[in-house]
C-alpha cells in the first residue's frame, strides 16, 4: 500500500496485476492507494467488496480489472462475461449499498475501451452510437451500462500499450488508433481524478497507424498491410478505432 497524508482520498485499485494497474502502482501518483490481489478481493464476491469499501473508507475506485485479451475473450466467453460484466455489476451493487446503508459516497473510475465503437471510420465521439466488433467490446458496453447506474462515475474509453513490451515484429501501416503509452495514460488519469470529471471521456493520443505508434519505441519493427495481421490472428480487428479527443483536450 502507498500511504499518503490523509485518508479523505482513499483509493481502491482493482486490476493491479494488469498492465495499467502495475503502471498506476509504480507511478506513485496516487496517495492512499489500496491494491489487493484478486485472491484477497475477488470482484465476483459482492459482499467482500462491500465490506472492504466500508472498512477502508474508500472514496474512489479505479476499476481496471478485466479480461482484456481479445483472443481469450472470444475463446472463453463465459469467463469474460463473469469478470467484465458480472464483476462490474458487483462493484456497482456494492457502491450503491454503501451509499444507502452507510452514506458512503464512492466515485468509480471505469476503464472501458475504444472497442465499444464500430472502429471502421475513426474519429469517434463520446456521443456516437456504440457497436462492438468483438466480444470483448460487447462486455465493455455492458460494463458501461452498469456503471451508469451510479451517482458518481467516470468512464474512460481508451487503448494503451507498454513501450517496453512490444513483442510483435510487424505492425500495420493501415490500422489506425488513438492508442497511448500506458505511463502517459496514468498521468492523465491522475489529472482527470483531480479535476473531478464526471461522465464519459475518450482518452488517447493523435490518430496514427500502428506502425507509426510502435516504431517510435521499437525501431526494428517492420511495416505491413493489415491483411497480414488479420490473417495471423484470425480475428475481427479494428481498421480505424481513432477517437475524437476534443472533450479530453479541453479538460486537460
């Protein structure tokens, strides 16, 4: 646990073992950060979540817990549904119960995905119609629906990567996103929390191809056509998942 000076902003991080969760912990930007393991606090156990929130007097939940590998979500839809949908619903129930029973007002920051958009034309606004192109995106849409039943929430639609762990050797010159390096995303999350933004927000970087994004950090990566990526993965992927960042740029 990272101990800060005051308990008034006690934060619970869910999903601390993932790429984003690890970066949040390592950043040391968040005071009073609790990051129990999934064994200690399983989001499928609603009572344990509720008890933890009350005991630790949690004020903010950073909900990063998810089954996020697209291929794994397609192969194991039941697992993806349990974690991404039922787990999120449990968090919502726990937070609402804490408000009703203990007058404990908890703000939830939910990490969603650009996969909630069709991801074919790009420049998606927060107000655009949601339509997922894979099962992972569908679970995130369901998670957002649950989160919107809270009094205080922030939904972050984003895509991120770790510049030190770019494992593939090829990147498409004609697949476009607004993906952001995870350490930058962590800094933005910290600022969004401080600004007390509520609602839905696209967070990312300027539209660019996968090759442009990754070549900055991995110089030996090779350019390729999107067909090579599609054929190798045998999955339906985004062609242009870029985000409209007007709202984000005004806020930050």
